C-alpha cells in the first residue's frame, strides 16, 4: 500500500498544497523554504500532536482560527488489508473498505487525536477501537530527521530499530538453541536447587542480615537473597557496534558521514527484519530529511541508489535534499518536487525533466559558472521572462535543443556578468565556446537605462553583428502579452500606467510577485499561435538560440 496524493492546509508555512506522489520522491529547495514543514505535516498525520506541543503553534502564521488539514490518499488498500496479521483489525478495515482499492484519511487540528476515513468520497464511521486497526493497516512511517543522531537508532532500547532487531533475532535463536537450554538447566542447578551450595550460602547471608535488621524493625522475619535468571535484553544494553573500513574501530569513533550512513542502513535492515517477522508484507514509508548530510558526493550517489532500490519493492521513499547529486540522475518512478517560499508561504510544485537544469542551477548557488554544458544560453531580463519561457518551451517546443535560461534580474551589469561567467567557465584554449552562440533578450530601455544599454552593446558589438541580441518593443514583458480578457488578471496585457500605478503608501500595485504569478498563468494558458504572433520577439530570440545551439 502506498501514498498516491497528499493535501496539506494551514500547517506551519504551508497555507495550501496538493500534489501526487510516486515511489521515489525528492523534495528540493533553499534553506527555510518549508521542506521540513512538509515532513512534519505528514508526521502530524501519522502521530498527531507531539507531547508538549500546542496545536496552535503548528497553524499557518500561528493564527488560531486556521484549521490544519492533512489529507493522504492511499492505493493498494485491498492488498494492505490482506497482509494484516491481527484478525479483528483486519475485519474492521475490510468492512470499512467494502472492496475499494483507494482510501483517503484526514487528520485536522479540530480533532487531532482522531483520523477520518473516506471511501469513494463518502466518510466512513467504523466505530470504537478503529484507530488501533488503522495503525495496523497503514504503512509503517519511519521519519529520520536532521535532528536525529546515530545514538537515537543505534543504541539499544526496546523501542529503537537496533533494539527491536537484536531482541527479535536473539529470541528466535534462543527458542531453538540446545546450548541455551543446557545453560538454563545449569543455572537452575547452581542457584535454585535445594542442594545448591550457592543457594545455601545466600540463605546464610540472608539470616545474618535479618538478625541485624530486626534490632531496628522487630517485625522482620526473613531476608532472602536470590539470583534471577538473566534477561538477555539487559545483556544487550552493553553491546557495541564496530566497523572495519580499513581500520576497525567502534562506530562512535567514525566520522559523521559514516555514522549517518550507518543509521540509514540500520533503518533499512530494520524494515527488512519487520517484513520477515511480525510485519510480513507491510509496506514502509521512509521520510529522510537531508539524506546526504555529511556525505561526499560519491557517497550521496551510492545512497540514492540504495534508497531507490528500497522503493522498488513495496516501500516508498521521500527525501528532502540540497544535493544536486540527488536531482541529477533519473531513476524509475522518480518525482522531483520543488519547494519554494514566497511572502512566507510555501509552495510545492512537481518538476519535469525540462525543469531539472534550473533546479540544479539553484542548488549549485544560482551562478552561471556552475552550469554544465547546456546546448546554449538565453539571458533574459528577469523572473517574468524566465517563468513565461520555461513554460512555453515545455508545452510547445520540448523537442528543440536544450537551452539554459539565465535571469539578469533586470540589471544590464548583471547581464554582463552572466556573459563573462559563461565565457570564462567554457573557455578551452582561451576561446569561449559560447561567445558566438548565447542569446540575450532585453526590455526596451527607459530614458534612465538607455545609456547603459548602449555602452553594453558597444562593448559586446559581436552580439549585434551576429544577431545574438533581441530587444522587446516595449519596456516590460507584461506590455507584450496577448490582449486576453482574464477573470483572474482582468487582462493579460498591461499598460505602462498599470505597471506604474501605486497605492496611497507609494507602493507598486503590480508587485514583482504579481508579475511572476501572471507570467506563470500566461505561460500555462497562452496558445502557440498567440505566443508566436504577439510575443514574436521572444519567439525570434528562442529560434535564434536553438539555431546556434550545439
């Protein structure tokens, strides 16, 4: 049984987000964008509110009236119910499912101790004791957070993965081991038989202690010392783990990277052990926060391969990462989800293969010198052009050569730095391989910026001579959009007056964020004919970029 869809509302920085999932899910984004908040929202679904936590502290912007909703859809429900070992719980779940292979569960802040079940869109009320049955039915949730250390899973206790494994293995061995049975018989002979010398000595000591004790407490009639049979759980508390990676030492003496990898390996072995024993056939959900923490890029790639193998059976893997290594390689049934935060609100967006270069670009630090051999570059003014063109390319021109779009952030000096960086990083034999290939697309300069643009074009005259520079006929891309009436944005095309309009505080009404949202909307809804006719400069720049591409 696996998760197929997740919906979250009003949890920490996530106001509203809904997306589908696959077997192997990689979440990428900058620091403090909300990746861990997503993982904690899923943890809230499985475990409720943690001890000592006020549920209002988990709400979006900590507004008490906001209601948290975490809704998760599972597929393979019939198989999940079939694999349940507890007969009574199995009957409750099968009755509630009524043959449906998909099921939806919700947990809310209004009633955080209970989850609600929906089958075919209809709420099911299965009765008392259902939450225990539900925990037996759902996949096993394993969350490895960045706050979790090696000791949390590798030190022995009855609740840690290593403790559960060792106890289970030991009990299995002892039940059928001849030497252990002989040990039990010898222990009884030494410490419990009536003719045991050790038992007699203990009784003598007990009598002497009683004589001294009854002087203070006259009612004392007996003091008895006994040796109880050893509990092997107690013996395991002093066990240690050593690793030989050329030098055999205890795990505690290894580096952070080795300890992190060992912790993940223990969790994986724990899953295998549970499936082979009590949880036969039960699927696992691995949520791993910054799986690459402390690992060298080669070790990161190896870890990704191991975790992907884990997801190819019945398990599902969710990874938060800052690592370009985790994003770069394609794997079967892999999803990349980009996590962004704007004005304190987290968005989670499924990315395609065409988005991957941009995701890696940002993970590497957002510098053109970090990019690795695209077919060509297109340098644009800013975020609006980037959002529009990446969507248009994905929808209409995915068969064209792969190009990298670089944002100059509305700054001619930044555009020049981008060109210099591109030329520097790809300059074998002191000759840039992109010098006569990259394309620039600029807005029509204003009176204030025209001097800088002219100076730039004088410095890089080859751009004009080789038709590598394109200039819009208006000052902003928003003025070039199709004249399309829109319920959300009134009209796609904006006038200069629209873009210059301010409120009473002197702030622009159409902010950079609104321009970005409009660009996304236009990119997702414009027709190919509208784009090629109304945004003909953009189309010409793309065509030239493709024609010069390697």
